[in-house]
C-alpha cells in the first residue's frame, strides 16, 4: 500500500489495490466516528470514496 502513496493523500482504484496484493480483510484500526469509516493498516489509512475508489493517506 505504501508503494502507491508518495506524499499526502491520493485517490486509488480498487483495481490498483488488488494489483498490489492489498488484503481488505486486514486492518489494525478503525475510526467511524464521523459517519464514514476510515480503515488503518499501521500508519496508512484508507477511506472508501465510492464502490471502486479509495482515498489513501499516511498519518
């Protein structure tokens, strides 16, 4: 996942995450206090934008 993220935040497609062998079943933290869930894998977070795209960012 970090290989897709250079700086700040980017929008990535589910296909890009699948090609990088990302496993959506593995998360280390979940924040859903603002209505839309934000999933974390260590220091990288991702948030669904729609069914096919995600916002990817680093904390």
